[in-house]
């Protein structure tokens, strides 16, 4: 077999969320009373719930970060703004005595120093392709400026990248490439790894070093969050699920009697010219609108309720047990029909429908 044919023959099978289900296990867990969702976003930043707000300009500024922190998660302030303003957003959260993260690029020493001065708890190197020379050099520079603040690096999709970033000093790893609902990197560039597989490959390495994994992208339902955590993630970064809430930036608009808020990918045409992370030859994201959802705290509580229920089925009282006890089964395409409500006119949509 020739070189090129062998590449195809040896292509690894890779699974994503809809390819698997979690097998129920014997359980003595009462989800409302005996489930602990505490985790870490990085080596030194702990959370009460495994939810991280994505650093997108239609998702996370101070209002979102405050609300998430009050619920036990953390928000990462986006960087599509001047460094002084981003530091100011961090300051608003810190005035409440809450934890907050903030995003920087690879050539952002001034921004990094301002965010340190504002007392950001966590810095995220916000780069589309994290397994690169620029990211590794940048990570080392930031850690040399101040090693006391945790720096999360990414985005990556495999164990080799995890090894390299951890060796360079990463305190957390952000996983996912092209899986976001407003991202079409895979369609444009042909690159990526199905998200659940990427999480598992990175977690295989990160767990050896005690470095937390943040799954970023591909989450459409609460069930996907449970699966990501079972596959090795320590927390999940959310964009679309949190967009459209009161705390997300932007105004509510009305169309045809329904209310919406703007949501756009940070690789979309109206963003890429402003940020070096997204200085691309062609766009790899889109812009649009999502339904208005009310307070983000209501959304977070639905997610937390779903997580608790899922862990109850798996007999897991905490996230470490979820990782150890969970067993995946592969699902056939016909399973997607089984899991849906069918054969009736739905009288009242479930509260989770607003996330779709």
C-alpha cells in the first residue's frame, strides 16, 4: 500500500456527542441532595459548578461574569475591546469579590499587565490554533511576567498538543476546534477533531499532570455537557447556551412577535479584521440571532439540574466519580429517533427548549 493510501486506511475513528450514550449504573445517589459539582478551571482556580462563559463579544462581559460567578462558575471577559476597557470589566467583577477570567492574544503584553493589575484570577490565551510556536512562546512570556496567575492555553485537540503546552507552563487547557455552533472552520479548512474525542485525547495527558481541561464547543444539549465531563473534561465553556440572556452584551430586538439577541462567532466577517486571533484569509464563523432567554441564572440552574440528574443515573456523587464510573455505548443513527418525543403534538415545550 502506498503512502497516501495508507494515510486513509490508518485514519483514526473519532467520536462526538451524538455517537454515544452513557450507560446507566447502579445508584444510591439522590441528585438534589448528594451531588457535588465542584471542579477546577485551572490549577488554582476552583469552581462550584463546571460552567465557564466563553470570551465572545456577544456572551461575556462583566454582567455575565458576575452572574456566572454568583452561581459558582466563571466568565472569561472577551478581548474585542481596548485593553483598558477589558481591565475595567474585570474590575467591575472584582469589586463584588468574585472570580473572573480574561482573554489575551499572543502579542498582548500590555493587555496582560493591565489585567494583572485589575486582579484577574485567570488569563486565557484566546487563539484558534493553540498548538503553535507563537502560542508556546507567548505562554512562556506571560508566565515569566507573573507566574502567580494561572494561564489557560488552547485551543487544542490531542495529547501531543497537551504535552507541549503543559511543558511550556499551561495551568489549564482549552479543547476544541471548529465545533462551535457559529464556527465553520471544518467546512473552510477541513481541519478538526470530533469534540468528544478531542476532549478524551487531551484529558488522557492532562490528567497525568493534574492540569484541568475546559471543553469548548459542540455542546447543543445539557446531555452533551454530561458526556464531555464523563470523557475527561473538568468544566465546559459555553457560548450559545448563555447568549441571548439578559446578562449577555447587546440589545433585545423583536421580529415577528418574538424576541432575540445577537450572537456571532469571533471568526465571523465583522470581527476578524479587529483581532489577531481571527486575522484570517477567509471567515470561519457566522453572525446571527438567538432567542431571548431571560436571566442567565435561570439557564444555569436548568443546566445544573440536568447535570445532577445525569449523575444520579450514573451513581456519581461528584465529578471525579462521574469520570471513573461512566461507561459509554456507541449509538446507531436510528437511536436519534428513539430519543425524541414523537407521535404527538407537544402541548407544552420543555424549559430546556429555549437553549436549542
